[in-house]
């Protein structure tokens, strides 16, 4: 549900304050001042069932709170942020409450556009306040947790934000997810409970993209940007909205996950009307396993994953979208510093169906520990896409990024995409889209 009360003025004031403090809030804290943040009993929910995917709130917090290799420190910043870090550690240790603020900017430039296009570059931001509260069962294998997320997105110094840039270049799908326009909203508010090592559930207002189709680089804030890698758009996962899923691990290396979600979800709305009045659902079931080629670390996602996701979406009458179904087969495996991956997706529903793509084949490689920094990585993905609308030609893309941890709380990622045969731009055989992403956490 959007929050009003002069939202434009509140938004501008919040961004101004964030930018004013970002030079010090991105400091590299001395280890003695943030030693509590490195305690695995504080920063990890290592007990019970592992059920959090990349991009989910618990997994993002784990990644952001862990100690990092970085390029340099900003002198004097620790004295400014030290009290906040100590307060955050105390809240976590005593009450199981983990709050966080983050700000991410993305700017992209296109080498060519459609003849009548007016924009060849775009910039936007995402501002988030999120966190978790383990209010019951801390230190046991059956904890209860509440997750929350307040967010807003908008353009930043350009006529358009990055998401609609694809309409200016004639691509089949956007060059990024998330960096569009969104009024200040409660994006997520959910309850999660685990029953030992085998069973768990999450229910409330969820972000389905971060719950299904496990992929280690599926995080638009830190890894791939494009909808193939960051969202796998051959699965028409709904926006943030009401729903839930259950997960069962009969063995540590095998999992089953099933979920129901509001097919008409809108991140800016509570969603009770669309879910209970329309009753149009998105359903998904997954079966997956870890090949066990690298030993899993407690409280972290596996290094290897092979799974199949089966989905069905009801017809959406008001949106004039037919029902449809499909599946994805995905595999990834970490080998030391290397992470190869290969994925295939298929959907059935036609031009008016829920999925933009009929088929997709995607594969690539990531390399970690670049220049000796364990949190740095470089990755490349190659994708062939067949549109659901068969009047359009197939499109091929190459996507690359380099994630470098500049300080413990600033990460910078140069990005590059090459789009071959953009489906709605017959004039150009290829278009290059360069970009840079900067993320602040504190």
C-alpha cells in the first residue's frame, strides 16, 4: 500500500539526506568496532532449514553484513557510523532484529536507438529500508521470523529510468529489472517459520522472484541486471504481492517447494481485493537437489543446484491475459573460483499468454575472487530467446558485469550488454548497452 503524506517531498528529502551522508556511511569500519557483525551466531540464521534464495531479504542481509575484502577505507568514517553499527549489533544479539538501509543507482547508455526515439541513456535509483525480526525460537532449529521491506524507485537526472530504455532501442525485453518507477510502498511483509531441518513456510506479501528458480547470480542489486538472469522471464512470476510457499527437504541435498500467489499482484497495493475478489492465481512447484560436488556451508545456499520448476497461471480477465503453463530446467555448480551455469525454459500460452517468451536457452560462467578479493566477481551470460509472438524474430544477447567491493559498504559494478537482432528494431543488427551500478549499504 503506498504511503502518502507529501510523498514527493519526503522522497526528495530522504534522497538528499542519503547522498549527504553517503561519503561517510560507506566507510570501512575498523574490525574492533564491528566485530559483532562478523559473529556467525549474529549474522547468520544457521539453524534449521535452509530456504532463502539470492535476493531474498535474509540472504541479502547475510551477504551485506559479512566481513568483506575491499579496496580501501574512508578515513574518519568509522567514528560517524560506529554508534549505528553498535546499535544494529545490539538489536540483533538481544532481540533478533536486523534492520538495514540501502541505496542503489543504475545508469545505462545505448549505442543506437529507434529512428523516432528521444532517449539513449537513463538513470534511476532504488532506496530500501528492510530487515528481519526473529521473534521466537532464536538459537533453535525452529525459528519464527518476520521480514519487511519499504522501498521506492524513480529516475535520477534523466528523462526516463532504466527499465523503459528498451522501448527506445527496440529490444524484446528490458535491459534491467527493478530500476523503474515505484511510489513509496511496503513491498514485503511476511511471516516465515521453520520446523527443524525438513519443513518450513513463508506467507504474507512476498517477492516471488527471490523465492523460486534458484540461481546464484539472481540478484539485480549485485549481479546480473537483465530479466533473463535476474528474473527468468520465461516464468511470469508476479510482482510483490500476497501469497505463500512451503518447502520440504527430505534429505539435506534434496528439496521440494510449492507456492500460490496473486497473479494480479501490485507492489503499491495491499492486494487483498485482487486476491480474494478476482481469485486469479499463479502456481508453481519445484524439485531440486545439490549434486554435492562442493560441501555446503551452514546457513548459506548450496554451491551446486539442479532443479526443475513447473508453473501455471490462471487467465487474468481484467488484464486480458490468457492462462498458460511452462517449465524451467536449471543447473549451476561452483568449482572453486568458477561457477558455470546452463538453463532452459519453455512456456505455453501464445501471444496473449502470461509469458513474454516461448523458449529460452541461457548459459555462462562467473569467476570469483578477482584480484584476490573474495567478494569480487565477473560473469558473462549468453541467451537465445524465442518470443511468444512468432511474428517477431529471435533475439540473442550477451550480458556481462564486474562486481567490485570498493569499501565494506560500497560496491560498484560496470555492466555491458550486446543485443543481437533486436526484435523491434530492424535497422540495427546489434546494439550495445553499457552501464554502471553503485550500491551503498549501512
